C-alpha cells in the first residue's frame, strides 16, 4: 500500500500487524492480539479520515491508485463501446466516450481519463482535455439525445489543457458551448466528480440534472496551486488556498453545489475499487429511476432551476452610514 504523508500512523500500525502475523505461532494470545490491533487500525483510519483537512482531501483525490474513468467503465458498466473523434481535428485521449449498459439500461458514458504510468499519463495529457475532447463529448451527447439515452459524466481533471494549441483551437469557446448545450439537452444527465473537479475543464461536462461527488473528491473553480499562484504568488501556499476555496464534499453539499455525496470505503476509494464502484452503481441506478421517463419540459425546467439557485449568501441588513 502506498501511504500518503498524513497516513504515517496508519502505515506504522499496519507494519506492526504484518510483523506480528509473520511471527505468530497461532496461539490464542497472539490471535487475540492481532485481532485487537486490526480493530485499532480500523479505528485509527476512521479517525484520521474523519478529520481530513482540505489539502489532505486533495492528496487523496490525486492518489495514484485511485480508480479512474476507465476503471469504472469495467466495474460499473457492461458492454462499453468507445467512440472516437470530433470530426473536426482529432481524437483526444483525455476524454473517453462511448455506449454502455447499466444493468439493462442503455446509457452514454463520458469522462476524463488521467492514466497511471508516465507514458499513459502523457498520452492522456494528465486528464486535461483539449477542445477536440469537449467537441467529441458534445457530439456524442447529441447522439444520446437522438436515441433517448441517459448521459453519465465522470469528472476527473485539474483543468482543461492550458497549451497554446488548445487556446488557438477555441478552448474557452467550446467549454462555454458545451455548458449551454448541456443545459438544454433533452435527456437525463448525471454528473459525478470522481477525483479532481478543476475549473472549466470540469464544467465542460458538468451541467446535469444531478451532480454528485465522491466523499474524498473535490470540485473547485481552480486548483489549489493555481489559486495560490494568483493570490499569494507561489504554489507553496497551496494548502492555504485549499482551505480558502471550501471545495470538499461537505462544503459543496452545504452550499448546494452538489446534490449528493457518494460514500467511499474506509481509507479512500484507492483502498477498494470494487466497493467504490458498487456505491456508484447503486447511486446511478437510484437516480436514473427518478429521472428516466420525466417529460422533457419538466426535465429542462428543473435543470434550469437547479443551477439558478446554486450558492449561499448572508443578508446583513442596511450598512452603517
């Protein structure tokens, strides 16, 4: 297990348990001791994860073993058939799109893909999609509307690709167009933030009838490092920025930015891919049951009202003269 810095107490106790198991003589006393230590490990992990700081949440969301879109495609869905290209420029590997089945329901699934090895991450631009990725996503969503298929978006990106080529090909314009088109798409849309939900890169596939976030993911107008660079002139202030941005699942739910928080296994999604996928699948099935079959006018009006009422503010009365 690859432990994060704040998980050192967990790592130490896990190592101690491993040593005891290797040296155990299978006596009643040693078995009882190991059982007690494992219970202590569970309690310690629960306590540490119950008090995660925003910056620690970012570290969990970026964990190298955390399940990505391609993992959920095999664990949650069946019969995934990938679709390629935007018919204008090329095929962006940072955005994966295709037909799939959720039990007996046919759906269109799309999501950011980061990759695990360095070569894979480079080919996928570390999950930062180009304009052609967002155009591909929008074209396939229109296809889903044509065939009356629900759309499921899995968001996991630090932001849209910031290169010159992406800007020349209309990065900002295509994200704005996607948001506009998704707002009036006549088919149910469910968006789930599975890791990082950063900036316009997330919003480009983030307009839906239901927006959910995994327990230890984050959803923000900007990455902590980007915010720190703008406000404090240095990425070393990322921890301070993470606290100021209020982007954890608890904050997002309180402010009405997301509708639901999907619980992760103890210790984060990277500890148990299958259990995380099972939680996500249950949420998707329940939510689709609520959305599928609604009249298009009702669906669009509720989607519009959902985004109109986002946000929390305080009324302070009249200001002093």
